[in-house]
């Protein structure tokens, strides 16, 4: 995930395909709070981060898709008249999945050469896959001068991951990769897809600490959590016929029927119901400038993900523990799907460097693993280079 300038990427593309490309970019994300709530029609509060995946593209006169990456040696060749219908198990799945989703959505597809350069750390829970999907969608759409609204692009990319890659992910990652805004977190209602931008003050940084243990969605645990939530909704709908998702259930309503549910299903539901409430309170606290409260809600979220939703890991817990008591630290938690990846920490800007140094030392002492630490601020979402934001 080395950085490469747009000029360097263009040059590399020209050498490989003997054409000048157009370039599209989409960022990774970090979720401040609202974990596993998106596929329960709930609320999330992610921000885009300044790591981008860039896709350089040029048209072809035939129906072939040539896919290359600056990180992987092999070049994949496919044909838009006979695209695979399911994943092949390579990085190119995310691009092929988007190509397939464009066809399914009747958006059309033309032959193209694509060269991908990703800066988002892979398998770290920072949505390198969503970044690749969104940048690829913009690149492929540009080949036909198609102008799809960004919300439709986010949904199409989610469909690619659900149907082609086989991970039943929610809409959060693709959505914030499209709509992220510098200096802001994005409060998304995952049912209506209405969103609000919530200013994140410059006096704090988002310090992202990578446990260096990779996570894997398709590993089955993620989909299993979804099923347990669905089971909870099914049981609760016997008592509350109107409910469609855990989003519709209040804390008291859930408590009233605890005895009707398997213990594990109750724990999963309890996390989701409380986490939705935490998102709303975190937004209010940001708006009031109460960063201390935001921090403690993040801590509560971590405990709930660890004990009730059971998607944390030893390394994530040790990373969260390592942050406690460091100067300038408001709060931190695991971020993303879990089982590895990163924690996100809200830290006073002028303490961020020393926080990064000290948490890395502490974590390495406990685990023997030197972590990567990224000091981030909320960044802009996807667009055509250089920095143009599509509407
Ligand atoms: C992954 C998925 C998201 C979301 C998070 C957990 O990042 O892609 O849709 O479910 O896990 O909050």
C-alpha cells in the first residue's frame, strides 16, 4: 500500500496499455461507532479516510476486460460477454463483481483496460474492498458516459459484494466511500439511506491502530451474526407484529422477551439495540462538543462487541487496553467487522503523535507484534481525479 502519484499511475498505465487513462479514486473508511447495525436497518457513524484506491481506465474496441494491479503480478483477462458469475478468489473479484452488477442493473458495460493502485491496507477492516468496488464502478461507468447517482453506485457495489463475492455485508462501507466529506463523519440511516454530515473538530485525530491480524468476512462468522439477528427479529415479531428489523425494537421491548430467545440470540440483539442508541448519543455529543462522552460511548461499544456480539479478538482487546490512560485519549474501540483488523481512537490532535508511539510500544510489549498506526482525519469520498467530487 505504498503511495503512488496520479502522474506515476498514468505513466505506468501508458507503458502497460499504450493509452492515456482516466483515473477514478475512492477511499477506505473507519467507523467511529455503530458496528454491525447497518444490516439491521440501523445507524452508523463512519468517516472516509485519506487512503485511496485509484483505478486508471481506457476504452477498448473489443469486449475484453483487462485487469492489472500495481500490487499483484498477474493480469486478468475476461470478456464482458462471458463474465464469471461468482468469485474466483482473487483481488479482481471486486472489479468483476461490479462489472457483473452493472450488467444486472442494465447499466451496460464496454470493453476496457484497468490498472488498480490501492493505498488502503488490505484485510485491516478499513474497507479496501469497498474502495476498489466504488472506484471500479466509476471507471467502468465512465467508459459509457453513464451518470448513475452516487446512492445507486453505493448500492450496486454492495450488491457486487453480496452476490458475487458472497459476503452479506451492509451498505455502510460503500456508502461512506462515495459520500465521505473532509472534516466530517457521516450519520447514515441504513434503512432510508438519508444521511447527515457531523463535523469532527480539528482538535481531535482519529488514530487507527492495526493489530496486523487480518480479518476475513467470508469466513462465515459475519454471515452467522446476520442470521442470529434475523432469528431475533423472527421471534420478536410474534410479539410485535410491526417490526421488520432490530432497528424497530426498543431496549424495553427486547428485555420483555429475553426468556423467549436462545441466550446467544438475545446477546446479539442486545448489542444491536444498544449500539443504535449509542450512535445517536454520539452524534448529539459531537454536536455539543462533548468529546469525553463520545469517547466513553466508543469504549462501551467495544465492550459490547467483545462480550455480547463476540466479534473482537485477543489482539483487538489488547490494543484497546493499550490505549487506556494515555494523554489526550478520549476513547477507542475495534472498528469494522471484527476478528482482527484495527481499532479507532479519538485523540487530541496535539497528543496524537505521542499517543501513536506509546500505544505501538505497549501493544508490541504485550503481543510481540509491531503494529502500524495511522493518524487520520475525515477525508473526502470518491471522485474523478484530481479531487473532483461527483454529485
Ligand atoms: C463490515 C461490513 C459492513 C458492516 C461492518 C460492521 O465492514 O462491510 O457492512 O456490517 O462490517 O459494522
